């Protein structure tokens, strides 16, 4: 066998001096083989470093793979990394392996990834839906028994299980916290695109908090960004208004990083900040960052638990599980506005 070639079933058979079918019977435990033959085959497998092609076997026998397929928007976003960790920790205890890919929030790329996962005959499909994606193509697979779970955002065109955060309530609580500390001009920097479910829900929570406090919704205080650089630019624009905000609400963790970067660059310690999503080293900032923290690992664990229950035969009605958020006060959202901006 060439040194740079992966060993095959035929190589193991040749090493032992038996047929490939005999090797297959030993590895799959689906036919007769003597104890001596079994011992020789397993020794050759270990010696050659042979890895059985489980995907090919599952396709051949018509069974599912032992894989959970997960489609997320961004592999670099720590939020989705924590979601994946929660899934992996849960399904790993049941003999399943997590396989993950990024859609870049592109519906076409999401569809291509799900098609690849389905071709592997995965045991479970989990998707963070892209804006504009249609999931009706998954109906035949779900009808056939494949557990499909949407994460972070509901899907479109398919009634199935979902796990989301309390986006609206969390944003409401964060903005109400700023109002309670005397702020009346509060900017909102949300994610893009504006049709994004989490962005819409968090903006709704922002508006509800203003309405409850008797404050008008000023559209000039609402802006958007999809990355850290864009959030910095949006922050600069808000602070340049004739009547600028005294506080800012960040729509997600990436936006929050852009906001605090711009505030540090412009030496604006007078502007209060509350962020939706926690960020790494939030306590190391000056002041430390007040956040509405999601629980991404719990989102992952809850999604995995639903999928495992479906695999075990749960045929109850589809459900949406909502994971609560938590307001964590650290300093950036607790100082009152400067005297000249007070109502």
C-alpha cells in the first residue's frame, strides 16, 4: 500500500488473507466470523489505521448517519460557537457527532449546506435560518421522521420545533434600565438586514420601553450596522446629531464592540451603554459593560434535547422553547446623563 494513501477495506482483507466481505461482517457485526478471524481483522485494522466509511455503509443499508448537521450564519461569532458547544455536549452523550457549516446569512448557501447534510443521511438537522430563506423543501424529510430544529430565529415555510431567546423582553428590560437611570434620548444600533427576526424583536422591545415611559420614538435615534466597523460609524453619526443620545442600546455583541470602540476613540465616557448579548472581557472594559445576556449554551442544549426526544419517538405537536435573558449591571448602563441632556 502506498504510504500516502488511506487504507481501504480491501487492504485489511489482503493483510489478513480473507475476503472483503468477511472484513465487513466483522466490522459491522452482521454475519458469522470465527473468534480468530475477528481478532486478526481487528488487529489489522489497528495496524493499518483503517477507518470504516460510516456514511457509505449507512447509505448502503438505508440507515441514518450518526451525525447532527448544524447550519449557522457565522463561524467567527462567539454566540453561535457557544450554541454549538451546548449541542455537542448534549448529543455527544448519545453517540452523535456534530457537523457544522456557515451560511454567511445567505439563503442559497444555507440551502446548499442543508442539501449536503441531507445527502449524508444525517440523524438531525439544526438551522439558524437566513433572512429570505424558504424551508418548505424540508417538509418531505421532516414527514419521513428527520428531526428539524430552528435556532435563534424561526424558519419560514415549515412548521417545526424552534428555540429562541426572549429577544423582545430582554431589549425592553435593557432600555427600561437606561430610562430608570434618567436617560430620555436613547439610541438604538441594530443588526442588518432590518428584516432579521432578532433585530425586529429587539427594536420592538426598545419601542415598548419608550412607550411605557411616555417617551416619543425618534427615528433619528435608530440606526443599523452588521459589523464592528459599521457600528463604530453609526455611533459616530448618532453622537453628531444636534440633539444626540445620552445612552445607546446595542442590538448584539458585534454591534456592542463597535460602539465601545468608538466611545473610547472619541473619549466619550459620558454616554451610557447597554448591549444585547454578552461579550468577551466585558468586565475588563472601563466602565465594565452592562448587558442583556443570552444563554447560548442553554439554547443549544434545549435544541439538542428536543431533537433527541424526536429521535426517541416523540410525535407531539411542534413547539417553540424560549430561553430567558438576564440583565447584568456592570457600570456602563448605570450612570445618569450629563446635566445638560437631562429632561
